[in-house]
């Protein structure tokens, strides 16, 4: 029986320039991004009044995320349309990246003993980067629109100026403590959605490698279908959580308004 392929938690550096390393997961991310660009151009050029199956599938996906954005933003049609391209692109990037390992012959491409490409989301750097961009971007938008109100959601020092009794003092210090907990919670959001995606995809990668090795090159179709389904679910989960986290961050810093 052939030797089992090496399973590595960190990504392997493939290229180096002036101390900057390009890993196999980064190369795979570039490849996935290029594929999405080509796919977008092809889909735009093939849009028909009477849609085919692929166009119906893509339109259904867009409608689903449009409904999710409207739900998160309280039927705010303008914001839903503004954010829809970003959310669809995020979902496609994660979904296609999750399926990278099932592309034929990809795992066999080697460079100096290292695999040339690696499933991008099985490297924590990509899920963590996407989570930071979505959550951090929402905080940046909220801060630039309403800086004092946004900071006031976490640093509630103004309550100290309203102390008139022991009860007021206790409430003020409690709110200050809860504000600090909210800051920790924002970091927890990033860690939660990134580690959930990374853990599931990396575990799926390990299972795929082990099962393929144990079956002595017989095609493990049930496990491939399971991997595809798991990758689809994780892409949906990450994207929907990103939508809701971002909406809650921005809405919490805005003046009271109706989102119904």
C-alpha cells in the first residue's frame, strides 16, 4: 500500500520574494478568485429572458441572499441591493474554495515535495481574514457614520456623569462592565465564524485524504458527496452569520428608526 499523504495544519510556503511567503492555500485562493471572475463574465453573457437551469439556480441563490439581507436590515431595500454583490461574492468564494479538494489531479500537483494547491478554507488564514473584513468592516462603517454613538455602545463613560445616588453608581459600573463584555463579544464573533468554517473544512480534508488512502484508489463517492454537502452548508452558515453580525453592528450605532 502506498504511503499515506502528509497532513499538515499550517499551509506550506511555495514561493518567496523579499521575505514574503506565498503559501499553497494562497495560490489556491487566487485560482478560485480567477474562476469566479470567469464564471461571472460567462453568466452575464448568457442571461436569457427564458432562463435555463443554471440561470434559474443562480437567480434563486441571489434571491435567497437578497431576502436574507432584507430580513437582517429590516426591509431596507437600498442597503440590501448595495450589499448583495458583496454577499454573493463571499458565498461563491467560500463554496467553491470548500470544494477545491475534489477537483481531479489537484492533490497530485507537487512543488519540491509540497502540494502546489491546498483547499483555501482549510487554512485558518482565509476564514479569519474574511471574518475580520466582514465584522471589522461593519464596525468601520458604523464608526464613520455615527462615531460617538458607536463608541458609546462599548465605552459608556457618560453614565458616570449621571450618578446621583448609590443605585445610579451601581448601574453605571454595571453598564461599563457589560460594555467591556461586548468588546470581547465582537472578537468572539470573528473567532467563532472563522474557526467553525476552518474546523469543518479541515476535518473534511483529513477525512477525504484518509478514506481515499484506505480505499486503495477506489473512488469514495459517498464521502465526496458528503464533502460537497458539508462545504455548501458551511458556506451558507458563514455568509448568513456575516450578514446578521454586520447588520446588528451598524444598526446598533444608528439613531432609533423603524426597520419593519
